[in-house]
C-alpha cells in the first residue's frame, strides 16, 4: 500500500496496513535531519518539505489551492503585519495596512463588487484541475488535496483585520450578514469550480475559533456561518468529494454542527476534544490530530512526550480514519532531539 493509497483509504474509512500520519513542520533542523536537505538551500530547499514527508513516512500533506489572482491584487485587504515565527525571523513583517477605518465602512463592504467574479469559468476549473494534478501526478508517497483557505471567518480577518471585523459584528450583527453574503457569493464560484475537478477531496480551512473556543457567541455561528458552510459545501458533496474541514483553536462545541453540515473529516489542534470526537464520530469521520501538543515537544520530557503519543494511538487506533498529527505544528523551537524522538515513537506505534 503506497502512502497516497493509505491516506485515501483512511479518508474513505477503509482498512489500512498502518495508521497514517501528517505533520505541519517549520522546524528546519528536523527537516534537514530527516532529509539531509537544508530548507534554506536555494537549489534544493524548495524540495525539502516534500522530501520530509517521504522521509518521515507521512501520507498526507496539508494544502489548499488558493485562486488564480490574489485578492490583494484585486482590491482592499488588510495587512496586520506578522510576528517572528520562523527560525531566522524572515517572516517578521512590521508593515501594517488597515484600509477600513470605521465599522460603517465594513458594513457597507461588498466582496463581489470589490474583487469581482472570474469571467472565464472554464479557465477557473482548469486552474483547479491543474492544482490537483500538480500534487497527484507522479507522486505515490503522500496525498495533497486542493481546497480553499479564506472561507468565511478567515476571509473577514484577511479583509478587515481583527479590530474592524470584531467591531463591525458587534455594532450590527444582522447588518454584517450582508457582508458575509457577499463573501459567500464570491467564494461559491471557487467552490463550485473545484467541485467540477477530478480531485477526490477538498480541504476547507477557516479559523473560526480561538484557542479558548468561540470568538463570538455560538448562536452567531449557527445563525450566520454554518448555513453558509452548507451552501458552499453542497456542490462538493453533490460531486462526491470528501470534505475535510480545518480550523486552528478549540471548536469542540461545534463538532456536532460540522457533522450536521456534512463534513467527512476534521483537522484540528489538541485543544479540541480529541477523545470526544473519536468516541462519538470515530466510525464516520476521518480525524486528523491527537493529544500531542507542540508545547510538550518543546518543553516536556521524553516521558511526557511518550505519554501523549501513546494516549493518541490508544484513543484513535480503532478509528479507521485516524491520522496521527501534532495538531498545533512542529515549530522551530522544538529541540531536534525531541522532534526525532516523536517521529521514532510514531513509527513504532502506528502499525495496525
């Protein structure tokens, strides 16, 4: 069974010879230790992440397809800058641009009017078909899906920035629904186009909660967000695609809502209740995550790391769609010894 076959089998809740795994890793030392490639090497570095998946035996690469023309090139979006996260700090960005100054400006915003729909829908489908083949053709080691990142809540964060987004919703939650409807219309074209491709899966990302749970009252999501998810996902479901949803933070209280909307898989951080998801939906969802926390990898002992890994496999092992993962990333400050120890443990424990 190849890595790609194993990933797709698990997504389809079919038997696999071992438990598949995915990781989200920006730890350059760990990538180099696994692959022998320095990610900073101008010639070989671009291949390092794919080789890391091969070398570590990871069957699924997290990926979304974007769109042909970035919205920053088509209209107003906010830039809140970026904190230092990568090892060399190259991602730190002090530049801040916040074009929306008042909640009233936000409440008057129309995404379709601002950014425009794509006129050539056949070319849009071909763009996504090619994105699928870029990850599919000639690669049997892991599966890389297509999908979309800035769905509803993330679209608002990207467009307005946190302050104006939160203020506008608080000022007029019913009025803000007109803004959301325009984002829905804009994104619907992208989701419908991807539904027409030959890709078997779609990864929908939307950071709709914080690490402590809901950003807004749960009723707001159920009135304004989940019905729009259903609309966006309907063409994909009708086309037979497997729908995987991913969000950072803790969306434990919304797991039932996602199932009601028709998700086939959930991708989450260890703040979301992994045990509950496995116990309640382990026979009907693919589940990407576990109890391993990057903070334990960074600051914990080997005994603590082992305890979280063993607990993850004990809980998820009987779920046919379980993918092991450090759901909140393996960043650069995880000691190399701990990162390698974690991967070695998984290799020993992931056999069926």
